[in-house]
């Protein structure tokens, strides 16, 4: 996909049927099930032709264990309009709710899930509250949370994470250190 939008992460009780129902109600034409593309971390993807050259994509991303909707094509304004209609039609996580989830999670497994979800749903440009929470997660005592922080930064591709990734590349867990170095080395390539 080119000229993509950020991702709207579906709440746990929201599924593909809800997105399909919304697409029908919004009058979008189905493009059907697209081929798997593990290189892009796409395992299941349905698409619709919306309007003004915008396509809507429902993705089940097994690598981050999330389901989300994104758009491609058209102008930034038309993609934003389509995303707003989706958010008004299906139950998705708001950025504020996701930041709260990261701050409120008491247990490591919940923190890791919340950090990863926040990374997946991050907008195309940096938001201070997101950067602060994901950066803080890189120093969490639990390696699951630190690993989630590295992958959350990979989802955003924000240059604001360059120094944080360089720090994480020295993590005491060699897998986290390797992942952070790899993400740091690719930072900015998505642009």
C-alpha cells in the first residue's frame, strides 16, 4: 500500500463482521480477500473501495496479535475522512484510551499488550504522550514489556525514537538488543 494512513485498532469485542457491516452501510465496494503478505506482516486482509481513490483495509496482523483498519490511496484529507467514518461505525481504541491503558496496566503481560497496541495505533507523526509511554517501557523490569516497546517503535517509524532505540540496542536481553539494533537501522526507511 502506498500513501497509507495510521491504523485504527479494533477493540477485542469488535471483529471482521462489524467492519463488513460498516462497509455495506457506508456503500463501499468489496475488493475481497487479498493475498497474504508476511513480508508486510499481513496475514489476513480484506479490502474495500471507499471514495476518492481511497481503499479501506481490514488486517489481522499475527506478528503483533492485533486486528486493525487502515486506508491507502487518495489524499491525506480523504483518508482521514474515511477513517473518521470507520471510527464512527465500529468500536476502535482511541489514542487517549490506549495511552491510559499503558499507564494503568499493573501486570507485565498487560503492560506489554498495551504498549504493543499503542504502537500499532500510533498516528503517522509523533505524539508526546505516546513517545513518553513507549520510551518508559524500554526500561521496564520485565523483558516482555521492553520487547513490546521495541516492536511498538518499529510500528511507528518515528525519528523521535532514534536515541531510545540506540539505548535499547544495549539491553541485557540479547534478543531485545538485536531487535532494537535492527529497528534502529531501518528507522526512517518507511518514508
